[in-house]
């Protein structure tokens, strides 16, 4: 009898797919709140799985619930817009430095940003335009080989979802570099450039609780961004050697803020958002919150930063609330 042979990875993938399918089938047989809860659990399990599922190669990819297989899609150009570093000015609301960051002593290989609880959010505007914002998962300012020994230079990497550009991509920075290398944009005295972008939908602010960004870094390998909605996942990759993220990644900031250029995301009164940043650093140690001024991005929102706490274990993370 002929038997098909599968790799261990394929067998795991099929088992996960079967498990997710059984949850979906079970939830379909239920009614009312029980069905909704089972469906939500199944979708969250899928999102957790697809974030940990490697793409077949470099490039841009898409996956739809409940499939855990990536399908290659055409990459596009990221917007030529600086998602700028903090200015050093005093900020009274979240952003431009005023933010927490999950901070560890080991090197990070990955980080995931989510919004576990969102209440009272009905609208958001950037420069008067509705549903215009960015989600940013940002590294610490780093001292890496990418600075080429230039005194005062720091490298920086962002994993970005731009709602207005309908794009997810990585933006790389060489801060205080001076004359920019070929292929980099000048933002005096800094330099920036983008990875290839994957096309994503423009998500209404009322979907915020279903949005997630994951970033990972491999030394001398490939960095990967995964952006997920409730039922869709999008991924793009880039060389870690652009700013050598994997060699000095010790902190991760995540938030919803203005869509580039130092802009502000303005939420309706009564908005409350819980932010969670989970990290992978090879340990179970609780990350620190890095202090209230651990943020690195220059974009802002109109929310007030509240207390932060951390937890260890299999998924080390920090969590905090911001509200108005």
C-alpha cells in the first residue's frame, strides 16, 4: 500500500489545522453567547499559531482563518514618510518619548503587541481624518555595526502598520548619521529607509482590539513582521543586516499613535485602551516597563499614560492602560 510521507513540520501543521477546524465546527453547533465565545477562542488560537508559523521564504505573504499556511502575494512600496524618532520635547500625552517599553537584559528575538481590552473607543482622527493612525512596534535605540563607527550614531528599527497607506512594513533608521548612505532618505541629521510593504486593509478604529503586530529578528538572517486582524494575517520580511536589530534588541515599545511625521492620533473622550507587549528573549523572567519615558517614536496620541506592570513565565510581558 502506498503511503504519503510528510515532514514533522507538515504533520504539526496538519494537526494544528485539524484542531482549529474542530473548534470551528464545535462552535458552529452551539448557539448564542457560547458560540460567540468558542468562535473568539478559535480565532485567537489561530492568530497565536500563524504568528509563530514561518513564511516559506523572504517576501510578502497572506493567510486567512482558519488556514495556517502562508500564500505569497506581491510586495509593494512602503510610503515614503518618516515615522520619526522622539524629539526630546516634553509630552503630556502618550508618545514622543512618553511611553513604556518591555525591557530585558537578554537579547530579544521577538515581540508581539496587542490590545487585550478596548472600551469606549468610538472614533479616532489624525489631522481631522477619521481612522488614520499607525501601530508601531519599536526597538530601543541601538549601538550596532550599522552605524559604521560614526560617533553619536544610533540605529533603530520599527515594525509599522499604516492605516492611511494600507501597508505594513519595517522602517529602519540611522540617527545622527550625517551624510546618508546610497539608498537611504535624508531626515537631517538622520537617515531612514523602508523594507518592502505588504498590502493590508484600512481597519476602522472600532476593530482595534482585534489588531496585533509581531516582529522577529534573526542574527545575520531575516527579520519578519506579521500583522493580524480578526481573521486575516499579513507578513513581510527584510534583512536583519540593515540595522543589525538582532545584535542589540533589548526593549520593545508598542502603541497606537499618529500615522507618521510626528502626527497625533486623537481619540474620542472616554476612550480606554490596555496595551500588552510580550517578548521572547530565551527566558521566563519578567520584563521591566522601562520607566514612563522609555518610548522611542515621535508620533503621539491624546491619551494619558497610567500604571504599568509585568509578568513572567512562558510568555513574559508588560501591560498598561492609557485613557482620556
